[in-house]
C-alpha cells in the first residue's frame, strides 16, 4: 500500500479510467472496523490489474475527492 494525497488518488483514477484500466475505491471513516487507521479518514484506490493500492489519510472527510471518484466510477464523468 502506497501513501498518496487525496488529489493524487483522483488523478490516478482519472488516468486509469481514460486508459480503460479497471479500478475501484473505498472510503473508510474513523472507527471503521476494516480500517487500520482508526483515527483518520481513508480514501483507498485499487488498480485491479496490477493490484497496486494507494491510500490517502486525512483528518477531514474528503468530500470533494469522494464526489469526483463517485462521478468517475458510476457515471464515467471525467473532471
């Protein structure tokens, strides 16, 4: 798992979508049972081909980045 900023995760997701590389994302709030970082918000991006994983840890919920990822993933809208 590689550390990244929330902006980098969005940038990588856009690149993968444009190249038709399968990917998906996760969001884990503080206290999530599946989270290894219980005090931070985590935004996770996975490349389904290479199995690369990037994680952004933030103090605040990354609402703007989550919206961009959701639009990209579900509606295939490019920023």
